[in-house]
């Protein structure tokens, strides 16, 4: 259930679709907004001629209203937002009596109206002036078309028919009346700023979910949140699903058809909606010629799936309704958690993120959509959320007092610790040792900085520039001190342990030990933190607080151009503003100069140059489909391992889903080679994004833990790897596993690894994500590249190997995504390979840098000033 948005480039597309929208078994379209100059009145039935003229950009007299681009061939004529009800609601709607069905239709219409109101308030802007740089608030012209069925699709039993699928198309004309600048100004028309509409997709979805959920609860139904952004399903009073899983799958044939096609690309519709739309158009069948009444047909099919109309009476009896006091308490509990949730991954968040989060938190409480604005104002007035500044649309940019305090204190600690004196090493000794080891001038400078009398130093450098080599000298020079190493990823920490021969911990493990009072840090400790660019503000703040209290010395090693923190705040950037990093820029990892140059190109966002370098050397391989891409990448990876045994070889992808596809293929090969023994035992697992998958384990599997679990063994955290020695299935469905971790045997049940959704946080350890491989060095690397990579991911993935790096990409996937990104009547011809590569380069070259609250000056004074200005602009409040 999503709110998806697409655009149509020309009026011709909508003219072809008008017959579909305005005829057949579905209700008439209705205008959800008004425009006096165009003769449009909200609530009136949509008339075909007027609908056509509006989407052509014509006035009542047939003249073009948009003088700048109204006559441009292929202009974007409108936007189509689709609001799709949950499958349980669609099934219930299809089986309900006429009165209940009408009531559900009314709730769907009210939810659509709520979405339009939210978009008019938050996302309706026109552009004026040269290059459209002047943004002006506007309204929207919206027609709604409600449908109750999907396109026909073949079902599991071989029958072809349309599933029940209650959804509404909101057709937004790319035409808006501009605000009048003076009393004598005439009517002026402009095109919409589509960026704002696309940016507010999550707001549209969460508002729809809230309005629909609350409307259904008023009818007597029980709703329960089942996914992100307020996605919900109907529930029996006993808490069980209204529609059994097998029935939901049967009545989702069209969705399954699209998902099967998407599976070829190793993506899903929720994470790739534009691609899903493109695949959906490519797999459409004409509407089925059904002579039987569709509601009768659905009732018969439902009965075959064990769903009886009589069950509706049970569903409607929700028992005791939640009291106002209970609802108030539930809302307060959910909203109290929002400030921390909103700053889990970003220090600064936008108004649209805040609105979507509040709307999602209200789903299932019975709250009205007007409660969103009320709770937004309450959070701001109570200063639980602070407004820092505004974006180009005048919408607020926010953070929380906790995040502001953490980043401000982090800055103070950095400034103070950099001035605190600690035991340095004689520079002459350092110089002599560096010369003896053959270090470059940059590396020598880095070692001198790391061994200086400063209690906090930063060594920054390019990927493969020899930062770890420099650290070996640092370790050697501090032989009389206690040296510890740490990094965000478990793999990187383990590599530090092997290469530096010092105790090393993943950051989470280190902090957990410090919290329980383990005496790891003291005044004789040197703490080396590698890949510190991946550490967020909270964790860095806690680490530096602990080291300062203990009197330890800290050396931060990292690169702000590589992967950004998953958690909130660019800690390295904050500290670098008060501590001058000592840089190492000369790349020495790759043996060949062209590979070093390509790595620099990727780091600078010049992805086209980097890809061209690999293409010229036949190391950039297009493939036809997801399966072919996976097989080709695994072939190359295994070939490299056979050619150079005893060396480290990496197989890298961006997403967990692609990594799972690579792991599955590698397991097939391992099974064929006899490296896996006995049967596969399957358990339902989940990845870091909360997506479930079926995990098969056998004796001989290499595994990776996705969650900390002290009961299994000391140091078992997210990223710990092991080797399966024995596996059996218990009566409760969990797996009993005996594994080897760091030379020690441990036994555990997968029950100990379940998250709050009940998914086991465990996976295979063959291929790796780009995020988890930062800091690693290998002899060869095989990279499955796609548009999910950004500049930082690409830079890391393409700079791991000393020798060959081979790149594979799914050309069909790029073509489909390219079609999804284009307008609906464009891209009728197959994109050329160069067009696909250009699209790929543009995608992987984008930067996604973290923002700090410190970028907005004195936050409290600024936030208070903004609040006072808004209060003055709203007299009578």
C-alpha cells in the first residue's frame, strides 16, 4: 500500500487515458479542487472536454495559458498520484454489502481529499523568472478517479481476472494560477514545480494512511500498523489478520506479476517505485471482458480461498472501543519517541519528514488528520523540536535539543582535547623509523602528527593512501603504552587486529564495554580509531567523553569523502573544523596508475570518467537481467580466487538484496563442490532495513551476525562472522546452531537473534555491501554496480583492490529504470548502451553528505527568533 507519483509528459497521454478514466464500471471522476477562471468546482463530476483542455494547458477559449512553455513539444502535462488501499481493505470492500461498500468508498474519497489538502498546503508552487528561480505559492487543480480493481493477471490456479484493488488516481494538472502581485494585475498562469510534489510523496502517503485508517475505525473496523510510513492492515478483534497470507497472495496476482519481474532486477516495488511503474506498464494486459458481475465473481473466488462474507460481522465487532483517555495516552507515548527517532540517522531533518512521521505515529489511534498540524505546533512550542532555518520553499529545517547539545559539546571536547598535552615521541626517532620503513613524505607527516603531544589528532587521507601502514609506525613508537584499535565495522576491526597486532573492537562493542565499567581506557592508553568518517555524532561524543575522562590519547583516522555515517551527524567534519587534519593524498594501494586516477575520479563525483577508464580496459561488463548479472559476477569472483589462492578477494554490492542474490549463487556453487553438507534448514530472517527473507543454513556455511548478543559469546555484535559446524531445527521452528567464531566454538538458538518484528538477524558471509567493506584491502574486487550507489559507495567499492577490479551491471535494469525516470510517453525505443552508462554515471556520481546542527549558528536564539516571527504573523493565536 503506497502513495506513488508519476508524471505524464504530454496532453496526448491523458487524452488516451481519458476513456479509461471516464468510462466503464468505475464511479465518475470528481474534481477535488476549484478554479473559477477554468470553470472547475470542487465536488463536481469531471467532464471529459474540460479535463482534456486543462491537461493541454488551454483556457475556456481554447488558447494556451502557459506562454513560456505551454506550446513546447513534450511538456509535462500533469502528475498522477495513486493512493492504494491495503489488501485487507480491498478484499473487505469487494465482499461487503452495498451499504458498507459505499461507506468505504466515502472514506477513500475523504482520505484522497485530505491528501490534496496537504499537498496544496505544503507542495504547491509555481516557478517564475529566468530559469524559474522565483518560487511562488499556488494551488492545485486535481481530479480524482476511484477504481476498485487492478489490471487482469494470471492467478495461481490459471484463471485470468482482475483482483479487487481499491485505489484512487489523483490527476494533478501541470497548471496553476499564480498569485497576483498587485490589485491591477490580471490572471497569470504557471507550470508547477514538480520537485516539491515528488519531495512530498511520503507526506501524501502518511496522510492517506492516517485518514483512511481513522475513517475505517469510525466505521467500526480495527486497524494496526504493519509497515513504514503508517502502512496498516485490518485486524480481527483477536489481533489476527483479517485475510490469511495465502489468500492475500492469491488476490495479489497483479502485484506478484510485477514483483516477479522486479525480482529479475533484485529490487522490490516498495524501494523502487519508478521502476515498478515502468515494469507495470510493460506487463499490462487489456482489461478483461468480464460478463459476470465482478463482486459476485470475487465472492466466489474468496469462498474458494476460505474467506466467507459472514466473517464481516465478526470483523465489525471490534469489542470495547478505545476511550479518549486511552487514545490520548497512546498518542502521547508515540509522539514522545519521535524526536529521538527523527534524529536517529540525521542531525537535521526537513518539515516534510516531520509531518510524515507525525502522521504515521497517529495511524491506528483514530486521530483526525487535523491532529498533524496540532501536534507539529505542540512539538515546536514545547521546544521538543527546534526550528533551525528554512529551505527554498520556506519550510522549516529542524533538530532536537539533544542533538544540538551533543554536537555543540562534541565541538568543545574536540577543541579542548586537541590542546591537552600528552606524552609525545621524539620527532627524530619518528623520522628515522619512517625513512627506514620507506614511508612517503605525507605518511611521515601523518605519523609525526599522530605521535605528537596533542591528546587528540586527526589523520585524513584518500582510500588506499597507506593510512594503515602509517599506523604501524605509530604502534611501534608507543611500545611502552597500552594501544587499542577500533572501527565501526567488525571486519575492519578484525583487520586492524591482524595488521597492527593490537586488541581491536568494533565501535559498538567498545562503547558497550565502557558503559559497563570495563577499564579499557586510562592515562597510558592510545586509542586508534580507523574509518572514523563512518562514526555519527552520538557515538563520537560518547567515545571522546570517555577518553577525556580517562586521560587517554585518541588518533582519529578516516576520510570524509568515503562512506558517511549511518547514524546522525558528521562527527569527523565537526572535529575537523577545530582540528586541522593531517592529510595523506597519494594513493599507493592500486598497482596501476590508471586505477588510482579512476579512484580519484569516483571520489570527485566524475563517475563518467571513472567508468570510461574501466570500459576502455574491458573491465566494465553489461549483462542482460539480474540473474545473468549475478552469475557473471560470481563466475569472475571465483575465477579470481582460483587464479590467486591464498589472497583476499571481495565481491561487493550496494544493497542487502543484491548481496543475498550473490550469496545464494555462491551457496549453489559451494553445494556442488561439497563444501556444504547435509540438508538446508530454513528460518525467517530480516536485514538491517527490516525486510524479511528466507535464510537457509547448512553445515559449512559462513555466517554474519546482524545484532549484538552477549549471551552467545563475548564480542558477538553486528558484523561478527562465524562458520557453521552443526545445525538442527527445534520444535518451535528455531535453528540450533554450533559455530566457530575466532577459533572458539559457540552454540546458540536463532531465537536469541530475533528483532522486534520476529525476524532473525543473521545472514551469509560471502558477498559484502559497500558499507561493510570500507577499510578492507583485497587482491581483487568484483563489483555489481547499480544506481543505488552514490559517490561515496562507489569510491569505496572501486578502491578496495591492489590488483584487478571487475565491474558488472544489469543493462536491462538500467533500461527499465531509465524508462521509469522518463515521462510516460517517452523512451519508446530501447536506450543505447551509452545512454545507460550516462544514466548510471549520473546516479553514482551524486553526493549525500551529512549536515550538522552547527551549520546554523546559535541554534536556540535562532529557533526562538523564528518562533516569535511566526507568532507575530498569526495574530489572535
